[in-house]
């Protein structure tokens, strides 16, 4: 029996999930939707999905699993729009930056009997330095031998959690169990803070005094430090994600401000030795993270995926949760 996985949003993450599931086409029928029909058609041409729907409700009506891989600014309206078309016992997964907010919207809009689990896939270190975005940045092995954060509400059934775990493993990743609050805290530090820092740097320099000459010589350091602003698919999406995660971000921004003020105090007091020690620590921290991220030693032996996942019964293992009476 073939089961349907619908992917809404065919950018880098959503399209890479589709590509990773391609070899399981015997058991999984992949349906895709993107508000940009040119992107959707190109995704189908590239083998990301088996079918595309222009109509969003039609995309989800028969889906057993729905994966929301959207800009965060579109998440709430999309959930509201599809609420009455999601069939009972369907499992909704999202890859957004605010798990607590998405769970709240699902509780607000969707009828009982639909399950939700938040996911935060991690990108293969091979692709961390790539310059591409969107569909063109999709890779079949984008999640290979990486962790994927899995944030399940306390009301999630064991079957729904098992289905999410199986899907994570099918895309080459392994589950890293957390809850919505912890996941949001991690996302605030690892994803939102760098983007807001880039915004602050840009608004401190661009169109300010001296920018006319500065723009002519700004090079690699400026480009790399400000590139993070491009990752959240627009200012509207970053704004919504920041407000959904404002408590965690407020705490992290206070820490960032304290760090910047510390640098300023070292310059004001002409403490060159202390500043060098501070910068040495930063360099060492970055170098250590580079090695750790590349080797992924935190992945326990045997848990990383190195080849095709063999399933004796895809329906039983991935979609068996449907037989339970879900109330989350």
C-alpha cells in the first residue's frame, strides 16, 4: 500500500526531503505544493515530487504526512487555510523556527485527531559554505549523517513519534529528541541570532556616514558577516520568527550586547592583551566547532545512516500511527 507524503514549500529543505525519499517511491507517493508554480514544476522535473498541485487544499486532502517547509511568515495562514482539508489521523511536521507557536496554531485551527511534531533538520557540513538558496540548493544527501531535532508535544502518541523517527531516518538523519521550548531556544541561538546580528551590522553601516566609500572596499569579511540575513526568506519571515521566539531572543541579545560592550570596554581602556585573549578564544571556538561539525562525533556509533533504509513494511512502520485514536 502506497502512502502519501505532501511537502508544502519546495525550497532547499522541502525539496531535499523529497529527493531523499525518491528511492522509496514504491511505498511513498510524494505530492508537492509551492506558491510559485514555476518552482513547483521545476521541482517535479527534478524528481523532487511525483505530483504537484496548484490548489493547496487538494495537496493535503489525501496526505498521511504533511511536511510544512515554509517561510515562517506563511505558516499560520497556511495552517488556517488547510485546516478543514487535513484528514483525520494525518501527521503534520514542520521545519520552521518556532515550534511552540506552530503547535499553538495547530491546536487553534485543526480539528482533533490530527497529530503534530516539530522537526529541525540539520544540513550536511559538506554544504555549509554553499552560496545557493532555494530549490537550486536542494541535495539528496543534505541531511546525511546529521541530527534532526524532534520536538513532540506531550500529547503526541507513540505511533506519531515513531512515524516521525522513521521519516527522519529515511532522509539519512537521526533523531535528536527535545521539546518545543528547548528547540526554540536552540533555534534562537543558532539561526535567528546570526540573522539579527547581520541585520544590525547592515543597519550600522549601509547608508550611514562613510558608506559611500566603505561600500567600495567592503570585502569577504563584510559579505560573510552579513550573508545570514538572506537565510530566513525575507524580512517578513524573520520578523515573525523573531516575535514567535522573542523571549529566547531577548535573552540571547542581552548576551550579545554584553559581549560587544566588553569589546568596547577593552578598547576604551587600551587593554590590548585582554582583547587578544578574547579574540583568541573566539578563533579557537570557531576552529573547534568546524572540526566537530565536520566529523559529527556526537552521532553515536550505529545511529548515523550510511545507506538505504530497508523496511519490511513501509505502511506499518511509517504510517501505523493512523490506527491509533490521536487527540493531539
